[in-house]
């Protein structure tokens, strides 16, 4: 099965108030890049069948929401998700805390 993963994705995290936007991700050529107004994430990904695994570092800037018990500095996160019909959903962990996340593919990269 061929799964289309490269492109632009709108990403969300399941927080205490429901699904929250966490930024726009750019997935291409083994690299995962995501940015928002107060955080950025840089890492790598691999696809095995319909599963994507992302290993990345998130840098939190002033005003960032608290994730994994931190609101500043850097967090190493591993994401694993199923991809289907231009959407992905799965779990993310820093090794201590686990959250749910999802994404929706919104276009190709130029």
C-alpha cells in the first residue's frame, strides 16, 4: 500500500479542553518540521506501511503552552500514528508523559 505522507499538515494535540491546534508541519524527504507562534519542532520520520514514526525535538519559546510538564526549553518527543485518507492519528511521548495527536494533510509542498 502506498501512503501519501509528504506535504503540508495541520497538526492538533488533545489537551484538557479538547483538540488544540499546535501548528503547521512540513513533511518531506525524511524531515519533519513544524512551527507555531511559540514553538518549533525539528526531526525525522519514517513510514512503515500505514504507520509513521516521528522522532523530534520541540523548542518552546516565551508564552508557550505547557506540554509534557514544561513551558520552556526543549522536549524530545516520539510520535507514532496510523495514516489513512490524508489524516493521521496516534500517540506522542517524551518517555514520561503520553498525549494524543492528529493531523490533516492540506497540500503539497512547492
